[in-house]
C-alpha cells in the first residue's frame, strides 16, 4: 500500500494561490511512489481539479453536509462536490467536532452521504487532552469509531481512509510518542477487525494528523501501522510540504 500524504489547507488560499501551489507541486510528485491529496477550500475546488489534471495529485474538500439538497444556507452537498470534481472529502475533523459541535452521529451521516456520491471519505478521530490525561484514549477512540462507522458495510469500509488526529496535537507542536502512536493505530485496526474482519482492517489506510512538519515526518512515517500523514499548517508552504513528500520518497528507497 502506497503511503498517503494529505494536505488540509483549512481556511487558507485563494484560487490563484491554489493554482500556483499546484504548479509548483507538479515536479515534486512526478514518478513519486506516494499518493498526494490536497483538501482545498470550496471556492477553489473546480479550478484546483483543472490545475491538477494529468498529474497524480488528488483534489478533495474539507467538509460536506449530509443532506442531498434543501434549505440549508451556507452548506454544500456531496453531489455538488462530486460535480465540481472532488475525489475525496474530510469528515469529522477535530475542528468541526470542537468548533461546530459535530457529533459522531452527524459524522456517520456525512460518511454515508459522501459514499453515496462516490466520494472517498477521510474520517478523522482522536481523543481530547482530558481523555489522554485520564487514561480514556482507548474508550474515546472506540466510541468515535463505533458511532462514526455505524451501519457501514465491509465493502464500504474498504473505500474509507481514517486519520488518527488527537485533538490536543492540533496546532500545538505536540505529537504522541512513537509508542503511543503505534498503540493508537493498532487499537483502530483491532476495533475494525472485531466489527468487520482482519482483511478489512488491513485494507483501511490509517493516517496520523496533528502538528506534522518536515522535522518529524520521517519519524511519524516510520511508526509501524501508520499509512500516511494528514498535514495542516506545514502543507501551506510548498517548501515544507514538498519536503514531507520527499521524506516519504526517501523512506521508500531506504
């Protein structure tokens, strides 16, 4: 399975800035044995898809509404994203859960809406600082995975990516130890195996997200069970994001 490097630009970059970034990224990903994905703002989605045509760069969105259509001012549906050319969509990011009070039940509806329109979901899960300090990491991940993936078939699950993204690591320059990161990824695979099968669990890419940068990328990617990285702030700079991609390319040949 190729490693996956996903950029989450959040509320950054205009259409022009997206175009420039993709043009500068093209030579970096030529012949790269890495799957590179960009989560761009809604306003830049269509143009980003056009800019990435003919490359191995996949373009996606950062959120969606689970309703197919209706009186939901400011929202955007899976069908709209698909028509705009999106390949994937982030669902359940910690900022959506924390700032917009999205529950795992809502995340579950969004997952199903995305898959109904052939969008590949990237499901984000992760514990809070309080849950980490009180030894509730396992129970927090079990609850989030169970509720978020409720009613999902084995076939559907094989199309989903998961990102373990502890809330306390977002934008803090703090990352889990290698031991804790390995344990979290192993737990996620075990939980999936228990509810579906070992084969399904082995087929699901489980990424890590949270304060990823060019300095720690190699160590994070080297942890057994980590399928790739979800990169936030460090993905806004072409230099730092390219460095992270090249880090994985170097690991491929080491």
